[in-house]
């Protein structure tokens, strides 16, 4: 029952309060205020007759104002006023509206417009109930944005497995025309439900399910995704809708594949490497020990050795501070101690393992040098035997010449006797004597040469040996008009040499040099003995400015009993020199030009000297 | 006058004692002998003295017998002179030098120590 007044604004105040009173009686003021809407009552002239506190809080002061002023901030009725329609036809209307609140801020709201009748059944007023939608609208926008832009495929399917809704990413991947089609058809181009469908399970038990699936994009390529299905809405028969959220893991799968491939490759390289490889992580735990390393260390147990056990077996440098200062350490010649206590010569390399500056641990690389050492020793032996062999071949020539000399001496002595020619007898006798002496010397030299003794290596200063030789020959050379010069090398570390063997070599070279320098027609002969170190080789050079040799002679000097000294030499000097140098694991070479002089150069690689020293130490121990 | 009619042999040999031996031997057997101690001097003497025969060692300093032998062969003024090799070199060298296409084989080849009668016979056969 509504009691209504005609003109709110024109009514005397007593009448207004009477109407308010009636309204309140009808609604109950309490209810009017408690309604969770903005409530206002307008008459046909758009005057706001009454409103609740919510309305006032939302739109501001309403008394004596028209609704369009309050809602829209304008001064004439709206062009399509829905309230007017309700006044006209009495229908309840629900409309979306946009207005401004008391602070002038634009607001979205939904308005319910309902007619209020008087006792005569005439529509006297319209009640407007507005509910703010601004937040709801924002949420809606956010939700839409999230739904479409989230980097996943999202679909909502009904219990017939038809797609009700799909987000933008899904439509871009699987096609725009997906609405109302079966999910299995869109996802996998199938005609029936997939055999392991998580949505089936969710429909059946109402729980969330996750599974890996492979779909087919609209371009026909495969896509791997992880799909989570969750119940979205229920009906009395069970789950009505399920939401499927799928993350594309094609790229990750591809990366995983590549990673697996790289891992397999490295694992295969490591396990098949002939070099022993061991890795320890930064926490001090052994992580890798390949078969070559196991064999070298004689480690038979399946489990990896502890770091403590490793440190006992590997060179000290692996556990030491070396790697703190350097990224890698390389030892050409060191040794490890196998589990069965065998000392094994190895080439050892240790590296710090890092990734993006972060320490991951360290790795050791072990190269078994046993075969190498054995081959090296065999090669040294072969070279030594080879030198003897070549010498023996050359020996025949020398002996034949001596026999010829002896024969000649006998012939001449006999002829002298026959002819009574004492001069011829004397000459023949001298030849006999000379060749006999030469034979004796040759036999002695050869015996010493062929003895095949091993060098007695001692740690000596190479410069000291050179100095002794120069001191020995200085006076003799000066008396013959030849200048002898010593050029010691700077910073040469002591090396393993056989001092007496090296003295023999240098004596031969220097005495040859002096002989060659004496052959200079213009005088001013000079012989220099130079010692230096280059690329881990100790080098002795004998340089003379003597007669020099052509290439034909250079080729022969080390391989035959060769002498340029006529009757004076046995031709064994350079052979002996070469043999001693070879016994030291070194080489000797010559550079020479006729009339300019010669350079004889001895090269002794340090590592071979050290190998020989190591071998002789072992032999001494065995002896 | 008698001296001039003697045939001349050039002995090329680096061992002085062998030189003395061969010089005495050939002189005693009625030849005029000159000598040289290496291939270079030997070739010079061959050109200067025009010997009737040359004995040549193979292995010598300065210039080897092989080079001298080739020079003699290449030089029209000396290539007619018969050469006997007397050497301590391995016997397979004989085969080597005799099978070279560039030079004709030597007129004789004797290994040290020599069989004097055989050498003399060869010399007589070649130059009388």
C-alpha cells in the first residue's frame, strides 16, 4: 500500500515529511537503509523524492535535485530515459549505466527500475536500485585479459567433450574455428576420445588431473604439453564443465633432447677416452672416473674412491694449492700411485671446472706414459746400436786402406832388399810402422767406441764442461795461431750429462775446429764454443772459420770413418762423438760452407736426459 | 829421351802411404807416375799432364772419386783416358758404378788391398 504525493518539490514541508513517513512505514526505514544497493525514488518530473544513505554516500546530496543531475551531471533529462519507459509501461527494467559519483569519478553500475503504484493503481513513482559494477567490470577485463593472454592453452569443455570456450593462444595454435567442436578433434585431430584423457577422470571423480600429451597444431606440427584438468561447474548429475589448462613444453622437450644428446656424447667421449679422466665436485665428492682412469689406478670397486683415497693416488699438485692460483696445471712427466702401489709414469693435467664464474669442482687427466717411456728407451737403444752398425760398415774401408798401407810397406821394403836400395827399405819400413801404429790406435779407439757403455749421468752445469775444454786447448791453439773463444749461456740450469763423454765430444769438435781453422790460407783462425738452452734443449756449438766442407762431405762426416787429415786421423772422432750424443738421447748436426767455416751443433733434449737419468736410477736400484 | 817414351799413370789417392806404394810399384814396372791426393787436384793434373791411365780412389776428401770420374767423362780432352778404380769401398760399389747410364763403366776395378799382378796385367792390357 503506497501513499504518494503529487509534487515533491512543490509540497509544503509538512507534506514531504508525511510522505517520507509513509514510505518508511512501507519499507521500514531500517530495511531501506540496510538494502545493499543505492536506492532512490523519482517522480515523473525526475525529482528525487527520497534515497537511502548508500545512495547519498555514492552519489552525494540528492535533496531538491533531479536524477539526471545526480547520475550524469547534466541539466536536462537523458535522451533515452529508461525510467520514463517504466513510467509509461510499468515494466521492471535492468539497465547498464555509466554515471559519475559524488567525487566526479566515472562509475559503471547496473540499475533496476521498478514502478511504484498509488492506491488508484497509477504509477506515481519509479524506484531506482543501482549497484556499482566498476570493480566487477575491472575484474571482468582482468579475467578476459588473463584468459586470453596467459601463455597456456585454456579451454572449457562440457561433459560431451565439446569446447565451450578457448583462449586466444589456443585458437592461434589449434585454429579459430574451435567452438563447440570436440576437444579430441581439435587437440589431436582424433575422431574418438583420447585413451588417457585427464578430463575423463576429472568428469568422473571431480578431482584435478595432470598428464603429458602430444597434440597436433593447425599447421600439422606436433606440440608437447602438460595439461591440468579441473572441475569448473557442477550439476546435480555431476561435473558439468571442466577447464583444461595446458603448458606447451615442445621447446623444453627439444632442449631436453638436445641436452640428453650432448650428455650422451660427452659420456661416451669420457668413457671411451684412452686418457684417464677423474672429476671431483666442489663439495669434495668424486663424480667421474672413466674406465681408463680405473685401469690406471687399478680401482676395481664399483663405487668411486673417496677424495682422500684419490689424493693419495694422484700427484700432490691435485690436492695442493696449485689450482687456487692457476686455472690449470700441466705436468709432462710425473707419476701416480695405483691402488696396488705401483708407481706409474703419467702426463698429468688438472683443471678447475667452472660455469659462469662459479666453481663446480676440478678434473684430472692422466695419460699413461709407460708405453711411451718404453718406446723411448727402445728408441735410444736402437739409435745406439744403429750408431755401432754404421760404424762397423765404415770400418771395412779404413781397414782395407790400412792393409793396403801394410802391403805397400812390405812391398817397398822387399823391393829395397832385392835392389839393395836402403832408402826404399827405410821408406817401406816407415810405412809399415805407421800403419801398424794406426792399426793399433784404430783397434783401441774402436774397442772404446764399440763398448756400448751407457752414459754415467750426473747433474752438472753444461757451461762448466765447455769451460774445461777451452782451458785445455787454449794454449795449444794460441801457439798455432788460432783464437779459442768461450761463449757460456746465461741461465742454463744444471742437466743430467755424462761429463767424461761430453768432454770427449767437445774435445773432438774443438780439435777438428782448430785443424780446420789452421787450413785458412790468410790466417786469423778462430774457434768458438757456445753453450745455450733453447726450447728445453741444451745446445753446444763449435763454430770455426776454417776451410768448411761441401755438402757431399757434410753427408759423410757422421756416417763413415772419414778423415780430412790424411794419415793423421783414424776417422773415428766424429763417429765417437755422434755415438756419445746419441747415447745421451741427443742429435748432432753440421752446417758448413767451403772456405767459410763449419758449425757443429749438439742438441740434448732435457726430457730425454731426464728419462735416461730415471732409467739409470731404476737400473742402479735393480742392481 | 827414354823418359819421354814412358807411359804416364796418374795415381789419385788420399792415403799418403798408399800413394807411395802405388808410385813405387808403377815406377818399378816401368811407368812414369804423377799423383794427386783428392779428386779436384786429380782432375786438374789429368787436364795438365794428359796421363795414359788414371788410378782412382772413391772415398776422398775435398772431391770424391765419383765426381772426378764424372768430370773426366764429361770433358772431351780427358774422356778417352782409361780409369782403373782402386778403392776400399764396398764391393757392391763396383756394380753401382758399372751400371750408371750417365758414365761408361771404368776400365778396371780393384779392391784394396790389391792383387799386384792382376793390376799390372790390366795396366799392360790397357796401355801396354
